[in-house]
């Protein structure tokens, strides 16, 4: 009791503490100023009094009222696990890319990123014909390194090194053996070959951070004193982040299992006009149009990293085998002018063939906004998500199920 009272009095002396909301495995929400985060993921939040949230029950932390931002619009690195590290490329050092992170004003702070976990170096996102949202960057196969120029040209080769005097990258043509130098000021992006790339291996629970500038970063050993976060990236670098720079902290490998990580037991799509020959496959962590998952919520336009992209009319099923207690998601029409804003659908959620929505949504439109669903799936063997045609046939029926997650309660 004395410790809790002391922490509460400490918070009163620190009005600048960042406000967060914690989601627990049982669906409970706890909010307050972030006082501390321990290495075991235990979080101390304070409102009227200090409350400890056990790390084993924590699903995620979010800044109150702050929307999840779009991916970085400035220079950044795309890593093989999907992380987006905002910052400027400085140089190459042996088999490492040296980056100055965007969240610091310290000109001496640098991160060493192994080339083996590096997918794309974005130098200039305004460069001709370069779209950082394109699926080719994260899922495409590249036998060679590809140099994308700001004028739209592209060359293939094998990256050799960096020339600090000329501020250029040197590459060798595997066919002719010739070496060419490409000045950084002429390049829009460098996409590394996928032949030798790898994803960082993680066996224990870790954190996925969403940063205020749109960055996404996975870290371990994260802790906080209520003033900043300190953690270690999956590629081994220590990072320090001010509290205001971290919008969300999601626990991966903890109580939550995302549907995008599971293989569906069945997926059925029924076209509105079978003769037209159109088909909309299930999309993982993207909308059905291949764009980032995007919804207009009460916080504003938000971009989500995990979820399913679907289109009317479809149903997708997952085997649960009674392993989970809750299913939760936010479902709505994708928030882009030509891909969801004019859509109208009906949705339902079945557990072992029976509807579990108190009232199946007779109509879901973009104007209505997305709906949160949270249902008990105790002893449920099969979960089925349904998207049916609405009043507008199948026009722009792009439906995003974001943060669709199954929750196990801690033992």
C-alpha cells in the first residue's frame, strides 16, 4: 500500500507522463499514465492510483486517442520481417548498413543493421514510379540487388561497398564483371537480393512497436522508467525512444494469436456476377486491393499492420479446437476512395455454425464507421467470418478485419 501511494504521489509531480491504455487477455481495459515497464512486461499505470498490469496477461498498450499512423513518408529501411525503421542511410560498414534513426536529435546516434535482415533502403520516396506500399518489396523475389534511380531507371548488380568520398554505392555486374558507382543523390531506393536474406529468429515473446512517424520496430528486453523506452532490436542494436514517439506496443508470442498468422481451414468466395469471371482471394495483412489495411475510426484514419482483407461475398473459417477464450477484431470498409468508401455489406461471425453476434450487422458502410467485435469462443472448434452482399451489390465491398486476434487466458 505504501509503495502504491508513493507511486501515485510521484505521478502527481510529473504531469508530462504519457497516457496509455492497456488491453488484457480477459478483455479488461486499464488506462493511466505510464509510470514504469519492466523487462517481464509488467506495466505500472497510474490514474487515481498506481496499478500493476501483469506481463503474462498483457496484449498491448496504446497511447490514448492517438491514431495508428501510416507507414513512413520519408527515408527509412524495410526489414525482412516487415519492420520499417525510419532514418537516413549513412554508410556501409562491412556487412552492415549504418543508419541515423529519425527519432533522435543526437547526430552521433547510429544503428548497425545487418544486410542479411535488410530488404529495401528507401532514400527518396518521391522518386519516379516508386511505391513503398507495393507488395513487390515485401514479397517479391530478387536474385540480384536492384538500384532504383530517381528518374525511373533501374540497374541490377551485386552491392560491393560504399565510397564515402564520392557518397556512392559500388556494384558489380555479375555477367560482365564491370564495377559501377551510383551516387546516393541519384538513387531513390536500393532493394537487396532475397537470395541470402533471412528473418530474425525469435523464440520468446517480444514487442512490436508502432512509432509516431509511421515506423514499425520489433524489440526485446524492453523497459521504461516513465520517461523513455529502452530495448534491443531483433538485429541486436539498443534503442532509446521517448515515450511520445511510441504510439502502440503489441506483445507478440503472448496471449494473442492473430488470424493472419494462422492458415484458414476453408475459404469460399461467391461472385456477384459469376459470368464476369472476377475473383477476390483472401488477403493477409493487406486489403484485397493490396494496400495497407486502413480504417477511419474515432481517432482518425488509421493504418493497421495485422488483419485480413476480404470482399463480398465470402466466408473464411479457422480451426480453434477449443484452445481459445476470446475473438476480437475491428471490422469496417477499407478507407480509400476507390476501394471501400462506397461499399455496403452484411457481416456475421459463426462459432461451430451458430451466429455469435447479438445482432448480425444488417448493413455495414463506410459512413457508419468500423465496428468492434469481441466474443467468447470458449470450447469453440470452428470460427467462421462471413461477408455478404449489401444494398450496393458488390461495388467497393472491400472489408478489412484489423487486429483480428484469438486470445488465450494466461495459466
